[in-house]
C-alpha cells in the first residue's frame, strides 16, 4: 500500500490490523481506498529497490499464536472454511513442502507467515519500522508523530477497529497444547525473526488459575 503524497509504504500483513491502518491513512490524505497484501520483496521487484527506498516502510508484527487464532476465526466467518484447526495445521504442514512461490500464490493470505511480508529470502528485515500489535496504540501514535515531523501532514493517532473477528477469547483458550506445539514449528521463522518466545506454559497456567 503506497501513499505517494507522504512517501509512506504500509506492508499489509493479513490479520495484523492492516485494514484499520490503511483506513486511518487513506481517509486523512484523500487517497484511493485500495487495500492489498503484498510483501516488501515483491514491491521491490515490481517498482525497483531504488524507487522503494524513497518510501518509509512500515509493517506490524503479532504473536504467531494469537495471529493464527484470529486468522482461523476469520476464515470460518468469512470464507466458509470447512477445515478444523487440526486439519488446517495439517494443510499448513503439507504446504511447507511446496515451492515458496506456490505457497504464496496458492495459500490463503491470512495463513502466510509474517516473515514473507516483512523479511527477504535470506531472513533479513527489509522495512524501516515494525509496529507491535500488542502495543499498537502507542506505536501508531509514535509513527504519526514521525510522519508529522517529516512531512508536515497530520494523521489521526487513533485507529478504527475494522475487519476484526475477535470473539473475546485469548489464543490460549482457542488452541490446545498440541496445536500450539505444532504452530511453534510451522511459524518457526516468525518466532525467530519477530522476537516472540515459543513458550506458552506461563500464559496457559495463568488462564487456568483465573478460571
């Protein structure tokens, strides 16, 4: 999502508030409302690395367990997804044997790894700033301040809540221990690249204690 007026590139990682962020920017600078999910590496190929270097690029990272739980609920609600959680994990495991281009073209975007969007093929980060979904309000306000200071254009520092299928349950209430263990392997690169721990025992124990 390129916003030429302020030279801003939003990498729309599915299920990482990309719809809300795009609306917040597009509505303020009177940009065409075109929301897409294109990895930074693909944009660099399409437009050229030199052209993309002129843009300040931003993406959002999210705990892979939480993101998968959100993605699964989204699929069931919007795409008439018929696979159970375990069957979806089987599908993801099978897809890992495919060529990377086949994976990107054939897999539903909400199930892609976050690393596909935010890192290059060598595992190197190729965007300027990664916001944290878990602290998005603060990180977004900081980004808005940066944009104002560099472009003179003020964006609203609160995000609309769009395209969310959150039913109020935390990921540890949606996924069982075996499913979490499988996800820690399926999204191994995301845990490493984005700095999230694979361990989930503390969260599980805290949730059980509350009950």
